[in-house]
C-alpha cells in the first residue's frame, strides 16, 4: 500500500511540473530557421534535386557504350524422323554479347547534356527563391505578431489608466465637485477601452496562430516570441543609412537582375529552350554508330572458342524523308524558345514593378515615422494639459476622453509606423533578392 501511495505522489508531482512548465520561447532567427526547415513547398523543391541529378547522369550516359549480354537454351520436345535417324542432340545452348557506341548524332547528345545540366541549375534557383520567399513570410509574420503585441500592451495600459481616472472622477463626484455625467462618461469610455483590448488580443492571437502555422508547428501550442529581435524605434540615421546602401533606381534594378533567383531561372529556361532547338535540328543530320558483337552456339556447354564468332561494324544513317517530323520538332522548339524569351521580359517587368512598389512603400513609411513621432508628442502634451484643466474644473470628462483617444490613436499609429517601416524595408530587400 505504501508503494502505491508513493507512486501516486510522484505521478502527481510530475503532472504538476508539466502543467506549470514555462512556454517555449522563440527569437527571430529561430523562427526563420524553423519556418525554412518545415516548409512543405521547400521540401518538395529540394526533392527535385535527386531527379535533376539523375537526368544529368542519364544524359552523360549517352556518351558511353551500351553493352548487352544474353544467354539461351533450346530443346526439341518432339523430333522429326530425320533428326531421330541422324541422332541429333535435342539440346541447344547459345550466348551473345553486343556493345554499341554512338559516334555522332548531329550534336543531339551535346544538346541533351547541356539541357540537363541547365535544369540542375534551374532546380537550385527555384529552391533558393522558395527559401527567400519563406524567409520573407517569416519576417512578415514575426513583425505583425510583435506589432500586435505592442498594441495589446498599449490597450492594457490604457485600461489601467482609465480605471484610475474613473476612481478619481468618482471621488470628485462624491465630494460634490463633479456631476454624475462625468462618471457615466468615464464608465462608458472604460467599456470602449475594454472592447478595444479584446479586439487587439484577438488580432494578436490570430497572428500567433498564423506564424506557428507558417513554422509548421501546432498553432494551439503555448509559446512566446521575443521582442528583442526587432527595433522599437527608427532613428533618422537608420533611414539614411539604408537609403545610401540602395543607390539609384537603375542601380537597384541592375542589382536585382543579378541576384533575383526567379529571374535567373528565366535565363536557365531560355538556355534549355535553345538546347531544345539544337537537338531538334539534329534530326536533319546523319548519325554514325559503331557496334561490336560476339556470339556462341553449341549443343553442349563446351567449346566456347571453337563455336563462337565476333563481328564489328560501323553504321551510317542518313535521313532522307521523315514525314516532316523533324520540321515539326524544330518549329515546336522555336516556339518554346520564343515563349521563354517573352516570359523573361514579363518577369523583368514584374520585377521592376515590385521594386517600384517596395520603394514607394518605403518612402511612405519613412514619412510616417516622422509624422507619428511628432503626433505622439503633441497628443501627450494635449492630454496632460486637459487633465490639469479638468482638475481645476475648466475641462469636462468628455474633453479628457477625447484627449485620451487622440493619445492612444497617436501611440498606435507610431507603433504601426515603426513596424510598417521594418515591413517595407524587408519588402525592398526581398524585391532585390537580398533578404536573408
């Protein structure tokens, strides 16, 4: 009985320690690392590397000889009268080996190998671009989460302030200094603040679930995300330093064309299409191949040297007329090449548009930083002044509520401006292929 009591005791202690275990804490770098590791699209892209490597190996194999070996056994089940009189052995054994090597095929092998090699590069470009996109999404999710958390803290502080103000107004009412209307006004305002907090907390919880889902984790798990990975304020020198690194628009576009992996992928697609045209034209060229064969046949498994022969041959094949199939193949290959060239131009145009949009968002967010900083200072001064005026009876509770609403709005706008600038900055880096 004592043993069972101790067992139950230890189980309860273990359960309590698990229940009160501190939640998992993620920082920015760990969040990005987990998101990249668990992303399904990236896993599918990485799985294509094996296929691309296999195709490249198969293309190289066309330069090597093909070798075949075969062996056979035959036996007459029913013999003719002539075979019986001649007493022929009903058994027959045979073996043969053949080696063939393509010496020239109109450069089709070269085009096939170059295409397979370029497809390997294309696979790598797609993986790197997908990885950058996942990193960008992780940044966006993390920034949005911290921004929403900052708003939650502002809303909670505002409720505490509202409760304090309500107590003060009640005390003034009980002292006969303030009318009951001021109490009702403050109570209604406190209810509005609580409602705004509920909305802010819901937005924060949704952003946390979205970020955990992006990381490939359970969206219901208890966890925390560190605020220290992102700046809480943007200084003028931060803005000027980032701008100086970017350079002019033409420099930014040139840099993006050299670094964006999705644009490099269009270059690989053009190269592959060019090799497709080259391979299609090879159908018009003659082909030359060499063959070496060895054969053996006997009624018994003996006499390999006496009953065998070896033959070598060269075969030249010149296409005369193939029902217009080579011409059709060439036209199809040229059509594909034209499509890839057009797709590259479209990608370049979209890239420039994305850069321009990112720069415009960056410029707007830079202005928001300055405007909201000044707005918070003015709103704080107005609130402090209105509170003093109310204490001396020259302002109403409605005036104080209005001033507080303006202050909270200014503070939230400032938070949105800071994280909006970080958001825009990451957008620019992604648009030029530099996000990491």
